[in-house]
């Protein structure tokens, strides 16, 4: 029996999307629980010292005289998040070759939505903080969407949500992640170590040689060189998480056309897809929740009203809540007015507005960029309160709007 025909591939693709959405939905719930636990520990007299001690516990990895020693918070933000960015890169690659980003028609709508959804929140933040130049470094904090958290909220609506809306939110968040990666590379690199940067560049050349010349399909060589590249990027001054994304771009994605012209023996049929499958549960159920636990804990025992009135807090919260929905919906409406796109069948403007609100759930990436932006404790507290406040407002209002406007039963055959 032929198991490689177009019908079977289509069935496997739909099954894969559903499995992905389940992973992300569960991760969203775990993110909320991890954030709540962090807040409880950070504000409990007996638990706060344990929480702080955990984050600053030193851990080292050494081979002979060469090694790295960092606190657990840095290992989480520089190490585990590199794996998160590796998964983001693999997901983008899959969507480009076989998903929502494989055709111009499917790219335009989420791309315009993401562009507006990054520009307008940043503008809102800048307007609120224009009188505080030292705060402007945080302009990118409200620009990102947390896909796991957002899909977790969307999952609460069950089968009422058309698959077209889910895939739109998924593609929108991926463009957001790509934009965040570019922002981190361009604006959060302060000093460069040329020798370490050259070492990282050499590693990239080796990875491309593996892929394009030797056509290696086994994952181990890529992972080994990727670890070396990550360490070099970490020491170069560029944020180490970018190494994960670059590694994803060099891992082979074998298309159906290539499989028809090549003999592939004793190796994964599709290395990029195979690695993505392996990483998804680890990222969804471990890496993202532990990141949330390490970064969401903020002590609110001081003057909470002063923190709420802080321009950083207001800029982030309003950027996520108001800026995101305005930017996402505005980008789609602009594209439709210019004749570049049409709305998916059965999709109303209210549905898009609800998705725009859910796009204001910034959480993971916003906290991550916030950690890169500020080091002062009062600014870090403002970042966390702003992200949590804007995320909560976006999640609740987005859920309620979709609850009120979506039909009681989905017309999507794949969800019945």
C-alpha cells in the first residue's frame, strides 16, 4: 500500500497540526501555574529566600580547563531559551516548506498583522515613556506574542474555533517570534568579541557544509557543532539564544520532491521535522514553564501603586492590551483595503479582533526581552507587572469577545 500519496500526506499534516496545538495549549496552562507559583514564592516571607537562592545557584560545565559557570537564571535564559529558539526556527522552516507560510496568499495576512502588531505596541510604549529616555530601551517588550499562552486561551473555546483562526494566530505568532529575533540581534548586542564571533561563523560554515555538500541527514553532527556555536555566540556578546535559531536554519528539511530523487537509508526521513517532534514536549512542558517560574516572580510588598503608575509598567501593559489589537486588526484591514488579501470564509471582523486581543498575550518573549532591557530591580519589577497586567487583560477580553461572537458549533469539518 502506498503510504506516501498526497491524501496520506494531507492526513498526516492535519494530525500534526492538531498535535502541535494540543502541546501548545497544555504549555499555556503550565505557564500560568508556573507564574502563579513564582509570584507566591517571591512574596512569601519563608519562601522568598528559597526562590532567590534557587535562581542564583551556580552551575558549571567544564571539559578540562575550558568551561562555563553561571547562575541558574542565566542558564535558563541563555541555555534553555536557546532550545526554545531552536524549536521556533524548526517550526518556521516547516511552515515555510509545508505549512501556512508556503504561499504568498497565506503569508500576507499574518505578516501584515504581525508587522502592525509589533509596530503599534512599540509606538504606544515610546509615547508613554518619551519623557524618560532611560526607559526607552524597553520599547520592544510589548511587541511579541506568546503562542503557547494564546493557544491555551483559545483552546478553552473548544471546537467553536475554526481551524483558520487557529492557524492565523499560529502564523502571526511565528512572524512575531521572527521579528523578536531580529530585534534582539540588532538592538540588544552591546559589545562584540571578534574572535568568538569568528569561531561562531566558522561553526555556521561547517553546518552548511554538512547540509549542502555532504548532505548529512543524521542529527548528531549538527547538534555537536551547534553546541560549540552556542558557546561561541554566548562569549561573543550576541545573545546566545540566537544560536538556536541559526542552528535550526542549517538542519535539513527534506521535501517530498527531494525524497523522490534521493535514496535515504538508516537516517531520519526528515531531520528537521524529527528534531521538532522530539523538542516539542520538552519545550512545552519543561523549558517554557521553568522560564516562566524563573522570570515571573516579582515582590509586590512595596508601594504597588507606584509600580502601577511607572511609565514602564503602563507602556508595556497598554502596548500589549491596546497596541497589539489595534496593530493586528489595522494591519489586516490595510491589506484588505489595498486588495492584498481576503478574509478566510466564515471569518468576521469581530473574530479577528478577538485574535488581535489574544496576540496581546506577550508573557514569555516579553519577559525575555524585558530581562535583556533592564537590570535595575525597580525596572524589572515594572516589566513583570506590566507584562502580567497586559497579558491578563488581553487574555480575558480576547476570550470573552470570541466567546460572544463565535458560532456555537464549528463549521470546520476537521474539527467535528
